[in-house]
């Protein structure tokens, strides 16, 4: 069996959508989910917050 088939059968999670391609609404939902779960030290959370700030600056 190839490695690709083994990975899909093992139930590995799908890759996350790139942060740059997320809408502002999607970013806000993900940030809220991290805060509810108290995972605010996560690197992914920090990247989401940074991207949110960048989007806010560019809309001014």
C-alpha cells in the first residue's frame, strides 16, 4: 500500500486552510474557539491574531 492510502486510512486530520486565505469572519470564529478552549499560547492562535491585526490595518 502506498503512503498516501495508509495516511487516509489511519484517520489523520485534514490540513488547515492557510491563514492568508481565511475571511475575517472565519478568523474571528477560530480565535473565539481557541479562547474558549484556553489555548491562547498556541502558535496557530498567535498567527490568527496577527493576521486579524493585519487585516484591520489594511481596511483603514
